[in-house]
C-alpha cells in the first residue's frame, strides 16, 4: 500500500474551490429539471359512471328515515329542554328569549362534533333539530318586532280617539 501524500494549504484551497464550483453546476442542473417538471400542468382524470356509481338503497323504508328523525326530535324536544332547564347548569344560565334555542343548537353542534350525525337516523334527527331551532329563532325575532311596532303605535295614539268604521 502506498502512503497518502500530505496536501499543502494551497492544494486544499484549490480542491475546496473546485468542489464548490462542481456543486454549483449540479445545483443549476437540478433547478432546470425542477422548473421543467413544474411547467407541466396536470389534468384531472375524467370519471366514468361506473367509478362514481352511488349505492342504491332499494329498501321499502328508505324514505322514512327523514320523517322518523323529525318525529323523534319533535317528541323528545320538550323533555330535553325541561331537563336542561331544571339542571344545575340550566339554573346558572342567563334567561333571555333565545336561551332555549341557543342551548339546543349548542347540543346539535356538540353532537355533530362527536360524529353522531353520520348515521342515517341520527343525521336526520340533528338536521330536524337545527331546522326547528333556527325557525324558532326567526319566530321569536318576528314576535319581538311586532311587539315593538305595537308599542310604538299604542304610544302614538294615547291622546287620540280611534273611530271604528262600520
């Protein structure tokens, strides 16, 4: 075996410079390859009906899950609302016209976050709950607006006599 020759400081500097130049050339080549590769635009594959075919539920009861959810929620809403109102937590909540609806929508949100809305009947129950509670909020807002209008009309007519036409 041959002995390794010791390099001088000048030779080491030249080798280091050469390695840096070689590394720069290689990195330039890589950049060119990358830029040409990213210039290609990808086109989405077209899906045929066979790959996207949905499962057909041909049972006799397929249309009843939506109705069943509505019926179950309508039957159980008052019991759940009373239970929450009589609980310790319900006693601590502020009393407003929207408290009951807010609690029920909060329960809906929590049930969905837990993943309960993925099954058929439970999904329809939660959908019915959300719809009913939002409708009740709308009805409460409408009632508040009508009361405000009636109070305004009553306050404006206090000094006047109303004539009834027959």
